C-alpha cells in the first residue's frame, strides 16, 4: 500500500502511551491502516488527557523507543510515521506547572495574571527546549512533524483572552513606543476607537515577528536533525489569527525551512453539526484559510471527532466532511477519530469501512486537477492584515452608535412622485425640504425620512465612543457573503488582493479600509459591488458614500418595531414576496441616497402596521447592490432569519440582470443549501455540488452564462463513445457526472428558457458530485 504520487493521503492521528499496551498498539495500528487504506500515522506525544506539561528531555526517550516500534509495525504495510506533539506553548494549564529546572517565562494576560504552564514565546530558554524536543523526534525520520494550533497568543485558559502581557513583552512594547507603558495604557491604545493608534501596529508587529522568529528557529533545528522531515502547522480561525498580525506565507515558509510548506486547515465541526450550518462555517473559516496560505502549500485538513465516539460524530457526517473538503484542493486528510486517553483504535465503531469506501472518490477528485483551478464566482474581498486598518468600536460590529447627523424622528414631510419600487433624488425632484422623496408609489408620503431635522449632511457613525474591552475587537468581519452566497446557490471565491476588473465583488465588514480611497474608487469603477450594512457604513465613514449613491445612513435596531418585514418591489407568481425581519434577525441600515442617484429598490422594509419604512435591498447607479444588514453577533454569525428564499432570489436576479456585465459563472436557482463550487478550464465548465440539505436535491435548475454544447466532453461528438469502460455520451446537451454515491455517468440538460437549464440528476443528502460540460 505504498503511497503513489498523486494519491490522496489518509493520515490517522493516534493517541496511545508507551506505558499502556505497546504490543496491542502496534498490532491494531497495522490492522486499521490495512483496512482503512491509511497512508500515514501521526502519533501524539502526551495528548490532552495524558499531558503532564513540558516534558523533560529524558522523558522523551520512552516515547522515541515506542515510536520506533510502531514504525516497524507499519513499515510492511507501506505506511509512514509522523509525530504530533500535542502542545507547543500549552493549550491551557490543565493543572500542570513547570518541572524543576524549567524557568520558562509564563504567559500573562492584560490584567497581569500569569499562567502556570502556558509559556511566553519570547522566552529563549523555552525556545531552545522546544526546538530540542522537535529535533529529537526528527531524528526518528518521520514524514511530518506537526506544530499544534496553540502556537498562538489567544485562547490559553485560564488567561483572559490570552497574552502576552508579561513583563518582557511590556518592556518590548515600551521600547517600540519610546516610553514606559503599563498594561492598561498599552491595551487601551491597541483598542482605541477611530483611526488605529500606533500601539495597534506595535501589537500586531510584535506578535507576528515573535512567532515567525520561533518558527524559523524550529525549522532550522529540524532540518539539522533530518534533511527530509516536513514541519507542518495546524491553523485555526483566520479572523483570530488576523488579530495577532499573522502572515501565513512567511510563517509556513520558516517552519518548512526549505521543504514543502504544509498546513492542517481547521475544519469547523469537532462534533456533528447540521450539514447546512457546517458548510456555512466551512466556507467562512476553512476556505478563507486556504485563500491566505500560499497556493503551493500542501493542505491536509484536520478532521476531528470530539469528544469522541459515535455519540459525538457519525460515520456518515465524517464522510460528508471529507467530500465537502475537496474545494480546499487538499493533498489528504488528518483524522482524529478516537479518544486522546490511550484507548487506541476502536475497531467496533466501523470507521475503517467508511474510509476505504470514500478513498477512491477522493483520489479521483484530487487527480482531476479541477480544485487546483482558479475558482469562479462572486469575489469575496478579505485581507490577512485587516486588523491593522479596522476601526474598533465600530457601530456595526459592536452594536452601538447611530447616525452622525440628526438621529431624531423629525417631522419633515415626505416627497412625492416616486415610482413603485424606485427611490432616489433623481426620481423625486419635487421632494419637500424636509423629506427625501420616498414614496409608496401612490403619490402619498411614506412618513418622515427618519433622519429628522433639516437633513444636514453627515456620515454613519462607525467609531464608537469607547474602546472595546477585549482583543476580540481586532477580529475582522469580512466573510458574511462567503457563508451566505453558496447557501443561496451562488458560487464564490475569496479575493485577498485587488479584485480583477469586470466581475462581481462582495464586501462585508470594514474590508474597504484595506483598499484605501484609490482602491475603493477603482473597485466601483471596474466591478459590480455587493455591500452589506457595515461595508456601506464604512464607505460613508471614509467619505466615499457617493460611490454607492449614498449620502448618509443610520442603523435601525432589530426588534424595536421600526421594521418587522421586508417585501420585494415586484411579485411574480408563486415566489415568496416577503421575508421576516423580526426575531432571530439583525439590525438594518436606513440609507439616504444622494440627489441624482439612480436607485432601484428591489425590496422595502415595512413595520407591523403595514407601513412602508424605507428601501431595503437596492441597486445604486447600476454599480452597487446594497444588502443593508449588519450588527451580527460574531465574525462568522449569520442570523437564521437572514436565510430566506426571497433574499436568495433577489440576490441572484441582481447579479444576473442588473450588473454592468453578464455573470460568467453558473448559479443554482431555487435551491437551498446545495453548495456550488465553480471552475473553468478552457471551454470546459466544472461544477462541484455538495448537498448540505436534509432532502435530496432533485433536478436542479442552473442559470448558465452560455448554453452547454451537445456533448458531455469538449471535442467529443454527441452520442460518441467515451473512454474504455465508459458509457457513451447521450445525444443532446449533458453533463458528465462523477458522483460519490454512483458510477460515473451523464446527466442530461433540459432547457427552461431565459438561460436556465434543468439537470436531470438527484443528489442525495450529504453527498457530492462533480459535473463537467463544454459550452463551446
């Protein structure tokens, strides 16, 4: 079972102990590897339940002997051995303390409280110790040496948030600031509202430089011990690493020290979740990590099962995660299936058969090369240095603040002559001095403009009145559309730099700050831009609201009665016309558009009295789609009520019909949680569909930018035979379907009109299929 070039690697993470049952461990590992088609075993050193803290060098020797024994048992099976130290800095104290002679500096939080076992990465004594431990394991000739995700500053219980605010760090911050600093003063500067304080740069710079220095030292120590071993990193939530100033490329490169970079991308479901919820988090966390790490990095997503056994995760959901991971373009998977207490392999839970059955499909997907292609779809703007520019205390992010101008409910009279479904100064030239020209379409005022007074100009308040109390305030909120769009059947792709011209770009949070004024102007000149409420508030705060036709705006707070539902401006047949905006929802931005702006309201907010309040979703100047929702609970929060078929249909229609250029990628019409990933190679279009719904996806309808050709394969005549052993392609347009649950075949296209095509195919729940067809 030697791993061949191009094979999809299974690496099984094994937790045992040399003092328990080494003979059984060796026997069980060899059996499990053989039955599950495992290629590599990553053996834990003192994981979780068995962790005694920072082991003395002599304590490593029994582990080294045990690892050599396991390697000997695995070698005849063609299986390699890797080493997984369970901690670096220590995840948390776990009641442990330093051993005699370990005078390592301990991590401290912003209140000055020091941990007992979690160490400060600045400490050179710990650095030397840690590098020596890895070098000792490297001399065993492992395939990988894995650095755990506690190689970070946040999340080191019992510390508040994390560190490090030890005396050495405070002295370093002070030297960089050019003055003596206390913890409270430094933290207040890091989290100061408004324009980022210089202390923010010092924090991010110090975090980044320290971890990169340790990574470089570790990489060199391993390389001296073994010229071939690869050092890989487990990465966790990108938004939190952003708050630590992480630069993914340099960090991975320094760990690799001349070998291939490797990353264990976090899959956000340690225990079983509803599949649709899992996919939203996967797209908002795992896929963003893949965007930030260099494309040549070897990727081995971490598939966890915690707190272990079939009680926490079924084989079916585990398999679903494996299928869903393919858009990461992984080289394999690391799987943590059983307890971290030395139970070893639990054969009775039946994972071996599931893994064996899934591997051919995963290998076929990897070998196809499809997932190495540039993904198509709406470009979701994000930056790995977003924490350097965001404003802490943002009214959208923290739920505070309001309009910077007049915020009362003044009695200004509304305008007239607006047309149904339309809003804008250019369409309501006869608006009264106190109003904004909003009309219900019948020449009657819709009430006061909601801004009050004389409507003096202003910008929505983005900077709050006080600093955030936690470093969580540095976490960007740029991934809303990455979770929302694919759930709505719209492919997406992260864009970590300047987006290419001529497409659709989705912006949430404060991502526009990273572009600056020139970049923001270019973005709107060259693309069709989707803006959530916080993104529009940010644009106005930057003095650039006119790019989206907006003069000013203020937040309407959820569940205050100001708005309770959203209604589409047009109603065609049986499609849902209304979407709730009450309970399980979010705040919404009330926008005052500029006089002369061309604004088409796609939907309107209403209150419980059935009174029209203001435009909801709108297209401004043919360049910007306003999706005015915000004030979410966290960086990956999508309120349940936001997911609605009407909002899905409005977004799709805006992309397909109202942008300045036709959409160049397929979209799924009428689907819920059928997640699409789109790719193109020449004239060949690829679409990977993951069914995250509990129902079968029957005969999905695609909006296609170009009609499919008559053959399933580019260059093959309709009805011509395929390669040896394949069924002939049917006459008429069809897509080749490589499924995870059925033999390869063809799914016929049926035209539905208007660029829509029905695909005769049923995708079972928690299954996936790769479709391909030619459109030339």
